């Protein structure tokens, strides 16, 4: 079996979700989280929210509402990792490590920061007036969100693609300086999900004040649907469904048969009033059960809190060991760890960015043409020390690596240079490598733990 693809995305905890958020983001994400062969993480980006919202009551309220929304819409916390960013201290720690490799010039070019500077310049203010360092550092925090979990795919809107590119840049710089520790993520852009039109036909957005709140009650929903702008064709007159955003909204919630029937009815002269009634019924039919679940969840914040705590524990099971590894990699390590000097100089040879090698021994995992999974233990100076046996799955190979990191001192070898750890055959000691070198390298992992 292939290792599942790790998908991660952050949900900004500000604003009240509307139909456009539901059709464009929540509904496809919940569907994607049920795909086999994937391992998904969804988190509430509440550290990011602090950049925009500095009203504590609103920060808390918004987190509760957004968490309840995603759960009501079918996100299954037993299947996915569902947690709150601020419950993962590893994210802020990694933010600092990345801050120290991130190019300031690159951050100068981030869209959100540039837009703020452009607006200031246009109004002849100081370029950075009202710009917090938080806004400036937004892309670094977002990179840490992703890299702390070695996420491979990050579903985002177009406006966020630049941030994923930046995360790749920071990860590559970190790896170049300290060895291969971070996974370079890829953006996944949902091309086919339509952006929904709002009441006035422009994109549904809070900034246009043309939204239909996802959990509006039936009376409110009916009133809003009635206020959708249409042309002035009279009942009985043929309508052009393809030029009507009322129909676009209808189609976003209808199945194919329903959409085709509505299309034909409008061409056949269905009155706008009746079309609106049909849209209301369609929406209410789908949203009423979600609304009911939402209200049930909102009434029990303690349950949501417990769900998020369980999610945080699941997430930290990944981030905690990674950060332990990264701390050791950057040199924040116990003073008893043997100092590894390589090349002609000290570890600082790489500070210039040239000739990077990892300063710590590493395990490299890979798959061979025989379909089996292997690993190598590579010395800090780049020499291969141990070549593993083939394993049926990456998980098996990983489990043995974990045992070596924890219990490496118990490793023995026989006359044929075959290495064993208790009952398990680990692999072969490479030519002219001494067992002592292997043990010294493995000791670094044990101490890092
Ligand atoms: N910036 C994203 C947005 O505004 C939210 C976000 C924060 C995010 N951290 C993330 C998305 C990490 C994907 C991955 O939509």
C-alpha cells in the first residue's frame, strides 16, 4: 500500500460563513477529506486571525462559530486532524526558525503587505503606516503551519498560491542550510469550484455586502433569496438562464436533473418569483439539517473544545518529534551531544550558503525498482554507513528507523557485516565503515530525544 498523501489547510477564523464559503471551500474540502489514500489536517488559523482582529471576544466567538460550522457541514474529526493553531506551540517555534532563514526581500513582495504599502503610498502616508510586523510575517507563520506537519498538498484559493511558493522557498533554504528535514509543499488550486455570485451578481463577498449567511434562519433566507437581482422579464416571457446569477446559484446546489429542469423552465417563461421560491426550497432543504446540527454544536462549546483538544494531540504527535529534530539540526541541542565538525572548517562553513551538507546524520528513505522500501543511514559527512533490507511498506521501514533512533546502542553485527537489532535484521554495514561510527551517529538521535 502507498503511504497516504498528507493534505493540510488552514481556515481563517474571521467573519460569518456565507453560501459562497460553503460551496467554494467547505463543501469541497469535506468531500476531499473523505477520499481514500489521503490523510487530512484542517486547522483553525486563530494566530492569523490576531493580525486582523484585536477584539478578544470576537476572536473567541469566531473560533467557536467556524469550528461549529465545519463540524456541522460534515467534517469528521475522527477521520481528519481538526485542531486550533494556537494549541500547537511547535508552530510558533518553527516560525522563528523559518524567520531566521526567510529573505526579508521576499517578504517585501508578499501581496497583502504590498497592497498595504501601495495604499499608504497612494494616500501619501508613510509606506509602513499602520502595518504591523504581524501582517509582514504572515507568510512565515503560514509556512510554519504547513511545514510543521510535512504536508505535501495544500488546497488553497488562487490568492494564497504566493504563500505556498514562499513556504517552499523557506523550506528549501532551511534544508540547504541544515540538511533535508522539511518537505516542500505543493498548492492545490480548486479550479472547478465556482465562485458563487452574491445577491447583486458580483462575487459573493462580505466586502460587497451581498452575501447569504450559511446559517440564516428560514425567514431570513427567504427574504434574501427574494432580494436577488434579476432582469425585468415578465412571467411567461422566456428568460436566459445562462445570463442569470439566480440560475448560477440554483445550479450550485441542484443535481443535474434539477438544474436541467430549471434551465428549461426559465426558457419556457417561468416567473422570477417562482424561480426564487424554488431556489429557496432547494437551499432550505439542504441547509436545514446543517443548521440544526450547527445550533446543537453551538449550544455545547465544551464538546467542541474537547474535539479540538483531541485534534491537537493528534497533530502534535507529528509536530513534536519534528521540532525536536529541527532543534537539534539548528544546534539548539544538549551540550553533551558530540559536536560534529566536518569539511575543513567548523559547522559554520555553510553559513555562506555554499556546499551545504547536513550537520547531523540522517536517514534517507526511498523506494527501489523492486517495489520495496529501503533506507540508508548517512553520516554527517555524507558517507553511507548502513544500507537497509527491503521492506514491504514505508511504514515498516519507518518503524525500524524509529527503533534504531531509540535503541541504536543495542545494534550488533556478524562476520558477514549483517546488522541486527534484537530479532530484526537491519541491513548491511557498508564497506570500510566501523560499527562504532554507526553507534556514534545513532547516539545523536537518542540524545536529541
Ligand atoms: N491564509 C489562509 C487564508 O487566508 C489561511 C491559512 C493559514 C492557511 N495558514 C494556512 C491555508 C496554511 C493553508 C495552509 O485562506
